[in-house]
């Protein structure tokens, strides 16, 4: 999860469409990796998934017992496979080979929170049976699967005794999902490799990332309305800020059956949503269930907060903070993905795509009912301009609806790297193993640690056009994709280090 980092460049990469075949040494090492280690890489992934490396806000990453256990597993694996190991607290470096020139592989060992009730088996058990062909578990795609494949890619290169001119270093950071400060501090005293690949995004090659942002709208608490018609007593939803919310709930007091029928009828027209209605006297509780997804790809999910607000739009609501929030969501967010209703804020870039705007967490706080809205924004506007546009639209809305409402904004910068020398090699390997012709660099909505390393770009693990399951409550990587990644990572490391 990225917060504030500076914009580096503004010109998209242009690379020749023709691709070369990887060298014989690279192809042979990749074949060996798959043939020798297809079972071991799954076994190692299972042991990684079994350790719950969700961040604990009260415990720094270097003192977190689960993180320490994960690092011990990595130490044991490194020693067993013949690699050196350095523990720098929140960062470990696993190395193979010698030389002042180095190739980095950047990953992370921490994972996002989970709701265990949504998983067929424990999210910290690698489940290979519930859905044949899939390996389900927290971290399988983001980012423990890539760590396991990188380890065995290095092992295959070692087995083959490929002559390398550069040292290979695997970096595993333990707080990527929660706090980048320890990694930034580490890199102030540690010289990073001359070039790196980050295994935390998608193929073919990611050379641009949208800026992360968070807009928080708060409706001050107010007592429920007195005698009269229906009252929206509560409206809540979401789990964490980098996940499209799968769940939302509303409670309506003095709800007549006719109102329930109108809400049911509107909800029935929503694609991908499920609803449960429960009555206790005149109190109606509505539980909405959508589809969770990474908040950088809202198109992969179905947003339960936005959809429930839409279902409640069958009548105007007043008198409570929940009522004001429903009106706000419907008036300025709606069920779209790109902020089209939020005044003049919406925009897009030809290479990086549109800004996405998604309500992610709605819950009571110290100052009232607070809604966190996740932004992923391309180049094309300054952060100050975008914040002004959000505030202008919000101030106009609140004047007529909720004068006490407030808006706070944190808007990070987009990033683009136009001159990473390894990009042609990555495109060559991707095209060879997938058959995709004319592969070119792409931009993503997420933010990776590529931004902090010299000459770093992302290479997998997700395939273009496929649903990215990291951060969802149905995270998996297919066995087929895991082994394809193993081959491609092996070939790439040979080509970059030989």
C-alpha cells in the first residue's frame, strides 16, 4: 500500500515490438527449475502461508513474533538451498553468487488482514483441494508465492552452475502492506542493487503505478429522529482500506413492509450482489454481500457499500449520520468506479488509465460516522488541484445536506520509470513463455516497492487480464501459474545476471 512518494517522470516508455529468444542457458535452467522443484515450491509456499504475517499495529515488524518466525523459515530455507542470509530487522536479504554488480528481486512477507469466516479452510492453511488446480491461502499471490518461486529459481541456477557475472539478491520486506518507513530507513544505509525486479504486480512489465490516496468524509453523530416515519439507524461496511468491501449493513427503525419491498426490488436489479433481510418487530436489518478485491482494481469486485446505498435510494433519508452518509454516497460517488459524480475530479491518462474512486470502510469513529474513500490516480493533475476539486464538490454538497460534515484528504503521487535497462529482457522472456506477441510495458493502480529501488520494475506474478486475488477473501494462485512463474523468474535471473 503506497501513501506519499514523489513523481519521478512523466513520459511513457516506448520499446521495440520485436522480441528475442532467451539464451540456451536461461531456457535450460528454467526447464530444470520446473522439472526438479515443482513439488518443493508448493511445499515451501505451504509452510510460508501457515505463518500469519498480518501486521500488528502495536508491535514493530522487527519484534513481531509471527514475522520473526517467518524470517526464521526463510533463514532455514536459505541455508538448506545454499544461499547466504542477512537479517536487517524488517528486511532480510538472501543472496547467491559474488560480484559488485547485483540483480535484486524485491518481495514482501507480510500479508493483508483476513476474515476467516469467509474461507472454506483456514486462510493460513494452503488449500489445494477445495478448488482443484488452485492453491488458496492468504499470501499465495501477494506475496509469498513469488518468494517461494524466487528461491527455487535461484536454486535451479545454482544447480546448473550457470556462469554469472552478477550476484543475485532476494529482498523480503516485512511491512509492505502497512508501513514503508522501515524500508526507506534501511535503504538510507544499504546500497540497493544496480537493477531489480519486483514480484508484486502483474505481467508483462509494470513501469508505471498510480498514486495512492485516501479521502475521509465524516458525518457528525446526531440523535435519531423522533416519532414519524422510517429512520436509518445505522449504515456500516468494509474491512480495510486497500480492499473493495464485500460486506455492508444497514438498520432501519420503523420500517413498514412496503419500504422493505421497494428496497428488495431495487436490490434485485444489482448484478453480483446478494442481500439478507431480517425483521425484529419494526426494525429491519439489511446485510449486503458483494465481492472483495484489491482496491487498486475495483473493477474486479462488487462494492457492497456503494450498492447498499443505491438500494436504499428508494426514498430520501434524514435525521441521522447514517442518513446523511447514504445521501453523500449516492450523490457524489454512486456505483461507478471513476469518480464521475464527484464534481470535476474525474480524469484519466492515456497510458496510466483513469483515476479510480472507491468507498472502502464505513464505520463510527470519535468524530462521527466516517467513510474512507480509496483513490488510485494517474498523472495529469497535481495533488493540490485534485484536492481542491474534491473539496469544491464536497462543500457544495454539504451546504444543502450536512453542514457539519468534514473532508480530509491524503493524496500521493503517481510514479513512472522510463529508463530501466532490464525491460527488454523481461519482455523477451514473457513473450517466449506465453506466446504473447508485441508485449509492452503496462501501468497498474497499485503501488509497489519498485519506487524505492534503483532501476526496479515489476514482473508478475499476475497475468494480464486475469483477476488479481491478493487482498480478497478468495486469494489464490493456480498451480499452473505458480510453475509458469518459476520458469520465467529463472530465465530472467539468468539473463540479467550472466
